[in-house]
């Protein structure tokens, strides 16, 4: 079964002109007729130059954006009609956004964000350790998050959105 399905998706960004001021600008067609299937457990890399739609595609999968045309499914749930179900399945982190507290340890950060997502207190320690193990950072749990980030590329940023996901192994979507 495919975990992520994108069917003929278009995404257009239209410039905002506040109060009818400003010169008219052209629309930006970020995605045109994009389709892809990613099976559960499959690693898929989106490669391309700046502005080619990589981050836009990831934001569509995570429900941060909605398609202008076409459909996106995650674990069988439609991102437009079942966004909550999709969000419970997807962890999304952009490397360009700092989504952690640098003076907390990696373990404290993961526990904090799991609490924000209402993961029950009794489940959090197990889930945090599982995430640290899954991303290969089990030995770095007691180290300040900033030092972990500096020494281990994007693994820590990617791990920040995993503890609260309801499925045991949600799709981890990391963008840059």
C-alpha cells in the first residue's frame, strides 16, 4: 500500500496586493501536474534547483498548504478532507526553521513537544527514547540540543516532529 500519493497536483501562488496598491505581479506556478507514489518504508528524495517545488510538495503532504488542483493522500487520508488524520501521521521539519530550545537537552526538547501534542505523560519517555533510537541519536539524549544539531546534521531537526505522531512509525518528512 502506498503511504503517500500525489495525484495531478497544481499549486499556484498569487501575489497579494493590499488595498489595491502595488504593481500587478504574475502568478507563480510552483507545481504543475505533479504525481508520485511512495510506499510505506520507502525513502524518497526530492531533488531540484531552488524554486522547483520541493518544499511546496512537502508542505502539501503535511497539510501546511492545500493544492489548487489534484489530490494528496497520506496513509489513505485525503489532506483536504481529513487533515487531522493526516497530521497525526506526518512529522515535518524544515531545516531552515529552528523548532527546538537550544539549552534544553535533546530528550527534554522531544518530551516538551510531545507534551504540546497531548501525548500522554506515561507514553512520552518510551516514545522519546524510540525516536532518539530511530534517528541514531540515543547516545545524545542528555546533550544540549544546539550541540546535537551542530554535530548530527538534520537528524535532530527531523526527530522533533516524531514523538507525538499517533502511528508507531510515521512518515518523517524533512525539508531544507
